[in-house]
């Protein structure tokens, strides 16, 4: 999992997430109230599967864990499964390199049916009660990165897996999540999940981490950018240092991520907090493909609090 200065990073159900007040968080050494909800992110691939998998599929999940209410809301996008639609997607309790017991089944037997597609997005909410309640021990396992999500392919074998990692920054930060849907002007059938994490350091430095997985698009992602009020993507809005995690030209989707630093004092610095402050509007993330250079998928960025 990609990290920024010790920040363990990552839909979801937008109406579960409210606005966050982060005014003057870095002024005069004043602190900022940390999120009550823990945002955990999993980036899935074949390399993390125990016992090996040769799949080129990828995925990303955003999980909102409320340790007070003992609830978990989630959204997960997978793309390019090679053994057919998934038989099961579930959370398991163990660290990297070993297989563990099932914590929660997201889809499959004894849960909602899995999508009948090699690329799709699922979402939902748990309040304990099913397989295992979210007791304090299990919450501690989430916080210590000992829970992983795994997609079982159509052949009944694990295809991709990712460890859930929490945000544990000890400086002011804001996390954003977005459900990606077809952008205005596109006839896309795609969906996706995206996250952005911003860490605010003394002196005005802001470190930005972003990641997304999209599926069912007209091709692999080409660019990603921040826009206000669903404006079209332009080179000026592009997020820098983009790294594509998949490179198949015929893929109907893919995963990406990037990390960059900006100076908050610069008027054109590209990060969500500045755009929200300057525009007093809706800030979203746009994913472009070769067919839709102005944007195939769009999602409003919602802060986690």
C-alpha cells in the first residue's frame, strides 16, 4: 500500500458522510480535530494472494469504520477478473502472507449476490450481527492492518486480494471518497471508486495521495483531474505524477494512483481544500480515457469526518 509520510491510506455511501471543518488547521500551530470515522483503503491485485494468482485484475475498496457505533460502510470496485464473475468477495482476519478466517461476506453465499460481470462496483453497510460482531478486538484488528479483502473468481480460486490500511496520520488531514459514475456527455457504462487524502504540514506544505479503480469503461484510464461543478477535464486540472497500475491496452478499466506535494500559498495549487475554499462549490474527480478525453467518469468528493 502506498503511504505518505507514515500515512496508512484509504464510495461508498455518500449520505453517510458529512462535511468536515478544516479551517485554519495549520495556522499558529493549532491542531485539527481528527476524524471520528476511520477510513481504510485496500488496493487489490494478484501479488497479494497467498498461493499465487496469475490474474491481471485489480481493485480498490474504501471502508468507513465507526468504532463507536460498531458499523462498517464500504464500496469496492474490481476490474478485469479473468476467471469470470466473482463467486464471493469477503473480508478475512489475518496479516499479509497468510490466510485467515472470514470476518464478513460482501457478496456471494449467505450474502447479497455478486455482480454477474468481470468488472463492477459493490457497496453496503454492516452493523454487526452477521458472521461476527464488530467488537473492540475486531476493531483493533482493522486498525492494525490485520484485515484483508479477497475476490474469489468464477473458478472458485482467489484471484485478487488487498490488505485494509487505516489513516493514522498525527498531523491535520482530510480524506475524501467518491463514487464514480458516467460523466456528463459520455455514454459510458463504467463505474469506479476513488479516494484522495490530503495531509497538512507546518509551513503550508500539503501532501496529496490519490487512487482509483474503474471498471466497464471504454478503455483503461488515461488521466485523472480535479474539477469544480462537473466541469470538463483539461490539462490544467490534471493531477500530477499519475502511475497506472495496469497497462493492458484492451482493458475495460484499470487502477491508478499518485502522490505529490504542493504549497498551499500558491494560488493555483491543485488540492481539494483550496478548490472548495475558492469556489464555494462542488469539487469532483474526473477519469478520462482515450475515447472520452474530457472525462468518462465523474464523482463528487465527499469528506470523511
